[in-house]
C-alpha cells in the first residue's frame, strides 16, 4: 500500500478537529428545526447527495508548486463564474436561491446533512450536491464558504484551490486572510457579508434587495463581488482595514441585541397584561417612529423620555417596578439609561448635576425582599 498523500492526510486531520470541537458546519435556525421536525425521513445516504460516486479524498494537488488551470466546469467570457456553496444552512441556502434567481449559476453545494442537500437541490434545480468540500472545489470557479466563523479557517485549510479559482466567506467578523491556507498561485480570496437577518428563507432573500453587503478582496475580485451584490439587489461597501470587529459588533446589536431588547419589552408588557403580539403592536409603532425620527433628525435629536429631562422620580418608579416584576430587565434598563444620559449631556439638554443625580439613582442597590 502506498503512503497516504500528505495533503489528504492534512485535510482529514483538520476536518476531524472540527468534528471533535463540536462545530456544526450548518447550524440549524429555529424555523429549520421546526420544519425538519415534521419531515423526518430515512434516506440511507451518507455519501454525495447528487447520487454520483466521486472520490472526495486522496488527490495529489500540490497547486503552489504546480499551478495549472482548473480542468472542470468554467464560465464563458463575460458571464458570472461557476459557483459552489459550502454549507447549506440558512445563509448558504438563501444566498444560493438569490443568486440562482439572479441568473448566477450555482453548480454545486456541499453539506454533511442529507436533508439540507436535498432541500437545497429542491430550491436550486440542477445543482450537484456533495457531502464533502473537496469534490466541490474540483468543479467550480468561485467557492463560497457559508460555515460558522470558527470553522472557516479549518475548512479552507482542508482544501487547495486551482489557479484561476477564488474563495470567499460570508462572515462579518473574520477577515479574508482566514482563507489564505487554501491559496495557490493565481488564486484569490475575499469575503462577502450581507447585512441581513437569515431567520426565514424567503424573508432573507427579499431582504437582500436594498441590503448592505460588506466585501473584501483584491481589486479584481472586489469588482466581481460588487457585481454579485448588485445582482441580488444589494449595495456593496468596502470596509476600512481592521474595521470588521466593530462593524460586526454593531450588526449583532442591530439584530440579536435588538431582538433581546424586544424580549425585555415583551416581558414588561406581560406585567401590563399584554401578550407578545400585543406588545409588538403597541411598542412596535413607537419603535418605528423613533427610527424615523433618528433618520430624519439624527440619533441625538431623536432621543426623548425622562433621561432628557432629568426626571429622577420616573427613573425611581421604573426601577421599583422592574425589581418587583421583572428583575432580569433591570441590567438592560440601567445600561441603556446610562447611554441615554450620555447622549442627553452631549446634546446639552441635561446639566452635569442632573446627569449625576440620574446616575446615582441608577446605581442604587437592589432592594432586599422582606
């Protein structure tokens, strides 16, 4: 028996490390979990979802030493590249559907989940489906990784690209350099992050129209990514070097952080006798009005409420109600109130003395129940 190809062995070791770390390459959204709960099927398929028998492992591809053109499917001059998507979760599936509808050819998808491969193929007809990454790389020009941030470098390191290929990921936090281990002579890497909430497929695809999409890469690849963003209805923006962590933190606050705030509002609404739908109906209108004011007047000018007036009595009453009925919301209220006070001070509507009194009120320890 000949010795195992070192590159193949390295790929296997990296994928094994992903498995041992418990990283799910295709995280399930709540909507997908609910859908799959009623659609359990016994496929008996643990190989390539396409039904084709491909060798997904031991190839001798020393691309850096022997650069050569990609031997498989290629696009015609002036056409979008032939695309392969790694990860058939919420982001990968929505992006695949959007690109397919825009006329960009999705040739292949890779996912370890049989159900996800089948679902993707049902949504994007004609796509070839694989259980592993390597055979997909053999057949496409542009590789899109839509795996979790923690898995990007390891998945990229498990394959090596051909000259003329490009690989991008869809993380808003990780830089394009995470893909460098997959590079060979004549290859390119980048990132393509749609600022969209991928909780539901059709909502996400619709939300891509008008969405901001942060892109990274060299100039030639950036031109392609900008055209790809435009094709699905988005607007491409190029972030300043080193800006991704702050950009992504802001995105997390705008999505998950805002959802957590809605949960806190709904908890207080229940104290007032409202169900979740009632709270969203009542307070959602106020949220929309506040957002409209911020867009028209600016964030600072849109601020209203007791923090702008130095109304210590209202804050005291609020904290008493929270401590009695929703103690878990107290830290949220305090943190946001501190930010409001700072805005009001900077705006000049709150004196330093009034601001200090409000902060002292917020800092008072929680009352001990009798």
